[in-house]
């Protein structure tokens, strides 16, 4: 019965929204965040330090600088938009000029805090989300130029503050993200995508260390305050298009109904151990049965669902907001799409971190 409802939602929703986000005609794609969005920055930087620190994430079992077993949401959404952000660590040393910055760039780096510095590597010069935005916008402000109004800018962070912060403060974290968004808008950005946090209390790390209740409370408080701030942005900046991606609701639906999304395990992780002490990794053909690849980071199939949700949120730009009932059917559509994609992959081929993961955190299955 559930599958029939999901299928009905998919059919109805397909008439409501464009199927191709490329219809939005974004000129470039910029990403600011942590390991959930990092496509190689932490890997490139730690590799450049030689033997001073371990290269993170280790390959194998992690895929090509991603904190997952294959592509992440940035890759999947970029494929749909025909835009591939370049990791900023390949562009040269700051300050960067506006000519270099006039291309799709990913500034997200594993372990990034919401504000200044890195929550996992506090003694190395890796930028937090607010710093990433400043690194990008400062050359434009210095030369009195505006950011590309036709580009897409994505901001996602905060999880590291709560998992690794000594004294988590939702007010400060949300303020950091809001300041980052405001800085982009003042510099000329018009299309800003903002992600809320999935329930950190449902990660394998939280479950194994009895932090679930606290991390769930922090997540809910964070998301409520972020939503309030985004509402203020919408009311005060009529020319700013804010794209809200509700990862919290999506992940809760996956955890509550894993089979509908192609998962069989939403509580344990495929990788057991930490970055420097990996005890075991599940079989390659079983990896995408898991929601989590390691104790904090989703598998590539989970990232595909996030990209689907982002694609749907972008599509809302050209149509009226749906009612609550139709909104639920939208998530049904995402579920059906995810299941079909994953079944197709399972037939045709063998399938190949929410925040930074510390060197010493060990999660046993």
C-alpha cells in the first residue's frame, strides 16, 4: 500500500514541477560547508602536509576525496545542472582574484565549523563556513564588483559545532550561517540554497555514545532558529531567492521507512572504526544498503536523495508553493525516484562524513 501511495505521489508531482533543474539556467555553482559537501578540499590539504597529519579521508575505503563511498550530493546536483564545482584547494593560495573565482567552486571542507576555523583540525588553517564565504566575497568587494546574480550558492553547516564543540550554542551557530548568507546577498548573490541539519541524534555515533537525546535537541533548536532567520531574509529582501532544503524531514522519513528508500540498515555504519583505525568495512555490494557509510556520513545513495530534494526545491522557483498535502506527495516522489534509481543500479552493476569525524572516535557495530 505504501508503495502505491508513493507511486501516486510521483505521478501527480511530475505534472507540477519541471523535471530538469537545468531549466533554471544557473551560470555557476558555489558551495560552502563541511564534510557533507566536501569534494576534495580536506583530502588535498592534508595530503599537502606530508606526514604531519593523516590524509583524510583515506582512500580506500572513501571515494576520491569524498566523505562517502562514492559521489555526494554536490556531484549529483552538479550533474543535473551541468555544473561541476572545482575544489578551492586546487586554485592556488589566497588572496584569489575575481577572474579565478568566476567559475563553479566548492569551498566546503571536512571538519569546518559554522564560523571561524576547523572543529576537527583546530591548529591548521582550514576555513569555517563564514570564512569560506569571506574568502570568496572579499576580492569582489575590494574591487567594487558584484557576485554573479545568475549563479547558485549553497550553504550547509553547523553539525560540527554540535558534535565536536566544547560548548555548543545554537544561537551562535545559526548567527554564523545567517551572517554568511547575508554576506553573499550583500555581495550580489540572488539564488541561495540553504540546508537544515538531519537529526544528529540518529547517527551511529550518537547512538553508540549515548548522545542521542542531546544532539536531537540541538538539531531541532538549530533548525527552528535557522527557519526563523530565513523567514526574516525573505521578508526583508524581496529580490533574494532563498531555496530551503529540508534534510531533517527527508532523513526522518528514511529512518522511519528505510525499505521505501532502498535501505536495510539505518542505525549502524558500513565502516567500523575511525579514520586512522578502520577495523572493518562491509562488502562493496552491501554498502548502499546502509544509510550511513561511517558513524556520521551518509552513503552515496543517501546523498542521491539529498540531491533529489535540492533539485525539487530549485524547481519550486517557477511554480507556486504546493499545499501541505502536495508537499508530502513531493517527498513520496523523492522516495520513489530514489528506490527506482537504486534498483536499477543493483541490476546493472555492483555499487562502489554529516560533519567531520575525529581521529579517536570509534563506533562498533
